[in-house]
C-alpha cells in the first residue's frame, strides 16, 4: 500500500515538472513543492547527510555539501520523501544511524525505509530505467559493472543505489 503511494507520488512529481529523461532534477522538484534547499558542509562531528525541517515558515531541506553530489541528490530525494509521506516536524539523517535510532523506535525506522524507497523511485524511475537498460543491451554492454556504472553516471546516483534499485525491481544482471 505504502509502496503504491510512493510510486504515485514520485510519478506525479515527474509529470508535474515534465521530466522525461535522466538525471532527475530533484532540486527543482523540491523547489516546486515550496521547499527551500540549504547547502552547508557539515564536516565535523556527526556525519549528517541532510535534514528536513518544517516549522511555521517555509519548509527547509538541509544538505551536506561536503558529500559527493550523488549522495546529495539522494539526500534531497529522501527528504522530499519525508515531506510528502510523513508528518514529523524535523528529520535529521545520517548515513549510518538512519536505520537504527533506538530511542525513536520502530516507527521511525519504517519512515526511514519508506523515505529511502521513495528516493529510489524518484531518482531511478522504473519507466526510464527500462528504456536505459534496453539501450545498454542494444549497445551490447554485457558486464554487470559496465551496466551499473553507465546507469550511475546517467542518473547521477551512486552505484550502490543503482544495484539496490535493480535488485528491488528484480532486474537480473550478468554476474
Ligand atoms: Zn530520513
């Protein structure tokens, strides 16, 4: 059920902005939702990837600009997921703690998993992926690493995200 909603929200955004090819402009998407993006290098202390804050004023997504651009894009997509799917006033995301916040408990973990799922839907839309994979197979890209790398640079997401996404969609790649 949640998955259907994630897909619908992600596809709605793509349609609204008339996006027809990769890379997906996640920053413009956030802006179209009335969210302000603030880039800031969080270099010391906790390894923060990003955050979403919605108080009384304009909602804000904070992005760690010290991170690789692929990670920044994933962070923005993840925070858009929180914004569209969840009620919380503030989310602070770190790459490692994201899944195990013992204080906040299971409900929070569910929200993190959903936000990650949404980010994958948004950054690697299934319709676009089918086309890209078709193109790669036509160009006779046969090796797994080659396929993942091509998709990673086309969509501007990390190769881990590509791998995760393809596995989730049940796309079988050559070993
Ligand atoms: Zn999160």
